[in-house]
């Protein structure tokens, strides 16, 4: 029981720590240090630019529509049952773990299938320094043509 509470507490702490961040483009200097008076557009950004063009690149790969969900559900159900069996759960607990594993596995399998068989996008960005960069990514996440963006970790994100 104490291990379960410790695991839940640790998970909550890690999840909340991931949410803590500072606003990009603003310094943490307070009221007079430029934190609230400076706009992000006034600063030079070496990895920022404007989206010139977005091209859809078909993947050319296909699979039956429910393959990922079915396979993921089977693997998840087996894993859930095994975990509950090894931890000494009751029969009812094993059934709940099996169903939960199947649902989680089906969702994960579907997401994996969509990612591997879906179309991608070539996003061409005219950087602030005049260069043109083309990035290939699986989703646009709100990026459109003529949007001011930043290239971060090999992805185009809205600034």
C-alpha cells in the first residue's frame, strides 16, 4: 500500500514538474528588468522564421484500418493479466487489469499505426537571416503558411 502511494506521489510530482516553465521570449527580470516590458518580437531569433510553404508527402504505406488497435489490445490484455497475476491480485482484480491493459494497448496500437502509415508534411521556412529550411514532420500542430515559427528539436513550432 505504501509503495502504491509512493508511486502515485512520484508520478504526480514528475507530471507537475513537466508543466513548470517560463514563457519563451521574456526574461525573468521582474517589472523593471524587462520581464514585462519587452516583447518577444524585439529580440533576434537565430532559429525563427516565416512559413513559406507546406507540402503534403503521402506515405505510400497502408494497413487495414484496425490492425494496430487489435494487435495493441491483445498485447495490452496479456500484459495486464500477467502483471496482475504476478502481483497476487484477486480474480476480479485480474479481470480489471486485463480490460484496462486491452484498452490502453488498443489506444497505443492505433496511435502507432496512424503515425507510421499517415502522411507527413514538408514545411519550408524562410529564416530571419534569409536561409530557407525544409523540415519534414508528421503533424502541423497549428502551423500554417505565413505563420511566424521557431525550429526546435527538428520540428517547426508556433512561436
